[in-house]
């Protein structure tokens, strides 16, 4: 299991890829506490990605354009 991250990957996207791989490893050899922690981290990364992708974070985007 290897997370392939390209140099131009967004840092949050790269972090998510690595955490998904870590989650698989935790499922194989970790504890339930480790699983909850990695799931919480993935959740927080998802929140950060959602906030990053909000329209108000994109200059020039108009809600009226849709």
C-alpha cells in the first residue's frame, strides 16, 4: 500500500491520500482507538477541503452565474 502523491498535488489532497493508506494499515494491525483517531483526522481533512472549495474562497466566482 502506497499513496502516490504528485509534486503538484494540493497538500490537503496528499494528506488525505496518506491517511487513507494509514487507515487500511490500522485496520490490519491497529487498535480501535487508532481507527477512531485516523477517522477523525480524515473527517477534519474533509472539512478543510470543503471549506477550501467553498465559492467565497474563489475570487471572481459569482453565485448569480449559476
